[in-house]
C-alpha cells in the first residue's frame, strides 16, 4: 500500500512541477515514483521467495 502511495505522490509532484515549471519538484516526484515501484517489485519478489521457501519446507517435512 505504501508503494502505491509513493507512486501517486510522485505523480502529483511531477504534475505540480510541470505546472509551476519547477525542475526540482519534478525530479523529487520522479524519485518518489521510482521508490514506490522499487518497493512494489521487492515486495512481489519477497512474496515469491517466501512461497518457494514454504514449498521446500513442506517437501522436506513430507519426506520425514
């Protein structure tokens, strides 16, 4: 959820920077949006890794 908020905040900052011709605000917006996308990617990767670890654990417990 935080990643969605970061991405939205970034898009808003970029739009505000465009409207006011403020390059710093646009860059801050891009940074926020990129951070949100990175958090989303890492969260997805963590979820997949956790799922794979659980499958291995289940397989090991069945073999005992």
